[in-house]
């Protein structure tokens, strides 16, 4: 059984939206990387050193925590509209940071 084909057949709208969001997030990732460069993730360090790689992943975790705390505050505590950026942006950032952390851990960041 091809699970992907089965799920795409059963849930075509969901799968289509998932792919659309991934493409949108990839485009945003590329634009932000163009603006920021790779050192916003490497912290200006050489990630071939395991300690530096660990520090970089730790910094990503802190960024992820910032987004989670924002969501807790806006969605669970206040239940009000965000004043700075839409709540959806925090969800987008979370998924992209998760991928960036995997790229760093796999030794592929900036290559």
C-alpha cells in the first residue's frame, strides 16, 4: 500500500493545503535567509565544531520557546487578537525553526 497516495486520495483538500503552506513557508524562508544570511543561525560560529552546533540548536530552541510562549499568551490566556503580527505567523515560524534545527543537526546548514 502506498500510504501517501491513499491519504492524498482520502483527504485531497488537506493534502493540497499542506503542500501549499509548505511552499509558502519555503519561499518565506528563502527571503528571510537572503535578508539575514546564515549567521543568524550559526551565531557567527563554525558549525563543524560539535559544541558550536549544540549552541546553535540551543538558540533555535530558545526561539521556538519564544513563539510557544507568545501562543500561550495570545491564545490560551488572553484570547485576544495579536497587536504586532498575526498568530498564524508564530505557527509558521515554529514549523520553519523545526526544519532549520534539523538542517543544523544534520550538518547541512550554510552548505
